[in-house]
């Protein structure tokens, strides 16, 4: 029987591995305490034992049966209708953080910590009814950024109704309440203003202290087209005058307040005492946004979006924007992941993919500087 027990453990170990912090079962990870892990290990061995066949001294585990018992069941998405009739998806994860995603615009409009602290800015005068885009959260700018083209401001994606994507191939379908896949397809009406057939997909995933967006654009037309793309991140800050952005020093940028004239950043970090609207070029994959007053740092990681936009309207522009409160500029800052300077070109049936990860780390003063600067150089 000792031989049988040894083989039981061996076969169970194929599908069960654990570390101090996580359990992996059949390719899925779970956060577990050590004593619960021991219980589940015992449980898996019992399952294995109950499905073994004894045949002439040989043990044969019924692997498929074990895998079926261990496979986590898909959790239904929490889809609700808000007061304005706009459907939204509520994402949650075990530690208590949450995110809310509107199907209108495919737009993340809320990201809260486990302490229910909101990390994304929303305008006090935001208009929550189509066809106006919602000011705040993380709007998707496609296929144009700003007014750099003939379309409406920032393109069509942020003012269209998206759908849940049931087949996000090659990604496996999201089967939990912490991620969602959305899709936007060109319509006949869209083709009148932008004559290119496309599919725009977006996976949004929530993890402790982290929000990840993976956009994909597929050319479903019979001819090539080019486009710009940006994820406009409205970050909630305590006081814009107490915020600094690090990681963009010495880089060239287009200044939209100076007719897109090109300059080189001379400051050690970007600080704010007036309106700013710049497109930084060939930027690093990591940028730190440091909030002195809250002693918190946003870390923006991005891939395949080489540009970064920094925007705050300040007082005069804020008063001119109908969907922005007069004082809202003090508690917001946009730092966007973008592909603007060199538009992306897709041949028929080609696909472009990118990734953005927003995370937060606590920060404290250290000789007049904030230690999360080190995040830019390898601290994780």
C-alpha cells in the first residue's frame, strides 16, 4: 500500500502546486492561507484515491475526472443598470478593491482600493447621457487623438455602445468577477465618417493594487488603414500643485498650447502651476505620478504605446468646459498611454495589441524626494 500511496501523491502533485502565497490547480491561481492549503491537498488526494483502479498491482489515476473536480466554475459578471440607464460591469477581487466599467464607451469610470478610496477622477459636472462622452475614468481614444483628424474629438470609440466579448480569442474567456472582455465593431453609420471596417477589443483586469487594460485593434477591411490610439487616464490627486511626474525628463514633446511646436523637457520632473497639454515622445515603459500630500504614487506601465500625454486644463480652461466643474482641475491629472506621433498601420486582417498597467504604491518623504522614484528603475 505504501507504493500505492506514493503514486497517489505523485499524481496529485501533477495538478497541485503551492507556494506560501498561492495555490495553483489545473492552471488557475488562488490566494490561500497555509492551513487551508493543507486541507485542499488532503482533499485532492482523497479525490484521487476515490477514482483509482487497481489492476494487477498497478495504479491508474483517472486524470480527467480529477481535473473536472478541480476546475473552477465560471462566475457570472455583475452587470447593473445605473440611474441614467447605462449598463455597467462591476469588477471585484478577493482583497476588496473594485472597478466599474461602462459599456457606453468601453470606459472604466471607477477604480477603488480595498478601503473604498477612489483612484480615478470623475468630473462633478460629467454628462452621463449619450452622445456626450463621460469626462473622467479611462476613456478610449480611437481612431484619432484630440482634434488631429476629421472626426469628433478623440474619435468614435468613447461615444459608442460596446458589447461583452464572448470570444476574445486568442485569450481564454474571462471566467471570474475580476475581469471583463469588451468589443466594439464598426457600424454602417461609422463607415460614413471613417470608412474602415475594424474590431476593437479591450480586456480589463482587476488585481490587488493593480488595474490592467489590454486593447487590440483588428483590421477587418480589405484595405490597409492607419489610426491613433490612447488610453486617457484621469487620475485622482489631492492637490495638483503638490504633484510631480517623473520619467519624462530630457524627452522631446509637442506643446499643444504652442501650436504643436516641438521642445525638449529641461526639468528634473514635471510640476504644475498652470495649464499643460503636451505629447511626450518615445517615452519609457514606466512613469511615476507622485502625490506628495497623499503620499501615494501611481505607477503607469505601458507597452506598444510609445507616447505619453500630460494634461491639466487649470482654472481658465476648466471654466470654459461645460462638463467640468470650475474647481475640478485641482484634483485631477491626465497622464495617458498613447500612440500619436507615428500612427499605427494595419494591413487587412492584421491585429495590433498593447497593454497598460496602473498600480499604486505608498510613498514618503526622504531628503526632500519621494522614494517611489526608484520604481522607475527596477523597484517593483
